[in-house]
C-alpha cells in the first residue's frame, strides 16, 4: 500500500450512511471488522465557508486513532485521487441529513 493512497469509505452507523476519507483501510485484527485510520479532514479555519457536516464529523472522531467498523456495515470503499465533501445521509432514503435544525416551513 502506497503512503499517499486516499480512500473514500462509506459505512452505515445508527441509521445513517457516513462518508469519510482516510489514508489507511485494512482488515482488522478484530475478527469481522475493517479498520479505518488516518482520517482526513480539512484543517480548521482553512476554508472561508464552514461545512457543518465536516465540523460535526471532525468533532465526533477527533480522538479516534483507528476506527473498527463491522464488515457488514461497510457499503463501499473507493480509492480516489482527491478528497471531496464529507456526507451524512439517511441510510434508507439516501437524503443528506441536516447537521443543524432549520426553521420549519410556514403553514398556509
């Protein structure tokens, strides 16, 4: 495995489909798990636009050195040339989940 490989990993967790980028993906020493390490996030404050999904995932995985995901929860692993936006989707519909509450539409 080359050091600069970049993987887009999509997995299911608590009714959500989560897309993360990582430099390390391998079979885990824990039977039935896939290990995902060296998670890749944009450095904080690097972008003018704040991505709430990125901030939420960065906060959730801030102290994670290695993520062990059950193999049956892995949806897809792609080797990619560059990082794209992170996503949290509803596992059933595939719709993006709003990272913070928005005002409900006004009734008629």
